[in-house]
């Protein structure tokens, strides 16, 4: 190897991975006066922009348009000859996806060249890295932010081009006629329902009997009913898949049994952390049962070491806003090492962008003294819009009815969930929320039913409520 390729580079903070978390970590470290090096083999953009949040929402947006066109009859409006051009749908998905990815890459390119290093890194010592071209890096602190990748069970590996993940489905040039989706987590639910509403014959399989990690039985029942209205749902099953002529043949058994042929199989069985090739044994950090370095989520530090984690690799909450906060925390503490400052973390908060969306916030019924539920089947504004379906459940603590969590699947639940997450993070009570203005008629008014239940069950006075006693749905 040429001597110049084996040279040693030095910095205060080295960051492995240029996704959302890694970029945030490098930015935070540099903003706090550190010299930094950012290492990534591709610099192709973030998971969100390239294969995650944005392309999936583009597909979902198309499904919303198709569903809306089919749903005008209740308003006395007839839309005839609805046709879905699958090639045009996927072309827009790719074009807009590519635009988001390009803008992300342009932002990355603004990082000075001397900081951006192309290559794969592995540990040779707790403060020393080696790149795959032989270059060495000595750093006072190191942030690992290598992200995650789709998990494909070995039994499906032989399906080859008929097997899709969230990293390949958006490359389809047209919509398939028949699609099997394996896994009912967020990715599986979102893409299964979107494809079904775009006219694809979809069957969703899962060995479990619970969708999307939903905690509340009432909310789960509502979600299950909505999903089953769009596609075939097979829960509690084991399946076998084999390559067939121009497709995939699936046989399943368990809670139900059957056999069907599909054009493609989308595997949405999770995204484990990218750990391969890091040589963590040389990093001197303890690993958990999944091989992830044990770390403090409030500091992102691994034990007492100068190694920090950020983003999906940490295997905590694989969400963009969490990855960004992870990176900022890890970057700041990597600079101040050996002193680490715990951060106040966000209230846990996730949204699955089904229609209507499913949201999960904070703690569950297991931690609550009292719960309050609101049914949106007769909620005023929702009924006006013809979207009156879904349920939300709020969880509160004693003695004052302080909100600690929520599960919901309602109209506009992505917006309601933000309001609730903010209220929970600020420690607000049900009484305090009821004392806030609720404009009429809005979806937000649907919260009142659940809030009143909590107030009635806690030893506090129900606040004056000008519309209390109005007919249901008003």
C-alpha cells in the first residue's frame, strides 16, 4: 500500500455514518469547537430521504388521492372513470424521492472536504479507526451512527428479484397486481394499505396477532377493522414461500390457512442495527444481547468510554426526530468527554401513517391510574367530512390527572398526537387542557370526551365548559 494511503489522521471527534444522526453529531461537535472527521462509504443521503419517510409518504399521498376519488358519493358528487396509472404513480414517487435525496446530498456537500472521508471504518482500539483503504484515524472521542438495514429471513433469500424491502420497493416501475406483505409493523402497515388503495390485491401476513405495537385494545380493534376494509389480513400464521413462474407462491397455516400466488413479496420484518465490520471487540465496550454497545440514552455514552452512539444503530427509538436528538447529544458529549451532560429526552412519540394514522405516545395503561377514551364515529367535524371513525385513549396519573401517554387512531391523529405529546412533555393535566380554547367545529374537540372522563375520575373540579351538555358530535 502506498505510504500516503496509510497516513494517520487525527481529530477530536470522529463520526462513523452520514445519516441523520451522524450529520447531527458532526454538526454539534464542530459547533462546540471540536475538530471533526465524518466517515461514510457512499454519502448518498439519509434513510429518510432515500428509502424511508419521504418515498413512503409519496406513495401514501397517491393512495389518499385514489381513495378520495372513490369516496365522493356521500357528498352527492359522482366521479366516473377513475383510473390509476401505476407507471405514473411510481414515476412521481421516484422523481420526488430523488429530489429530496439530492437536496440532502447538497447539504452534505457543504461540509468541508477535509472533514468528509469516504470509506468504511472499523475499530482497532478504543480511540483508533482503520478505513478500508488503509488510512488510520486517531480520535479523542468516536460517535457510531451507522444506522440500520432491512432484515430478510434466510428462508426468503431464494426469492431474489421477487423479494422487496423498503429499500427496493420504490424502484418498481409500475404497481404490481398482487402483493404479499410480511410484517405488520409501521412499514408493513403503511405500504400494505397504500398499495391496496392504489388497486393492488394485497395480503398482509404476521405471525403475531397484534398490529403495529398498538397497546390499547379499543384502538387496536379500530385499526384492525380499518385495515381489513382495504386488504386481506392474516394474523397468527406461519408461512412458507417459494419462487413461482413470474412471482412468489405462499402457503400459510395457523390461525388460518391457505395458499396464493403473488407477483412480489414485501418483507417488512424489521431493520436491525448495522454492526457488521465495525470490529466492536476492539472498541472495549460492553454489548447487549443484540450486539449493540450498552449505552446511557440520556448521554448516548457507552459506559465510561469515549465512544458514543446515535440514531437507529442505538436500537432505542428508530425515528428521525429521535436520531437527530441522539446525534446532537452524542456530538456535544463527545466534545466534553470525560464530562457527559444528561439531556432531557423527548416524550416517546411515534406515528404510523396509515389512514387514519396510528400514534403512540408516552406511557401505557399499565402505568396509568385512570384512562379516558373518545370514539370518533359520531364526532361533529369528522362526520361533516365523512371521516368519522377511530378511537383514542388517554392515560393519566393520580392525583391530579396529569397526562402520561396516549394511543390513538382518529381523523387528523398525526396533529392531535403532536398536541398530546407536547402536553405530556410539559406535564399538563386533563383539567389544564380543557381550560384551553377549542374552536368549533374542529377535530380537536374530539379530545374533550376523553379529558372529561379523566377529570371525573380524579379528585379535582371539572373546569367550566361552555359546550358541556350539547348533543353528541356537536
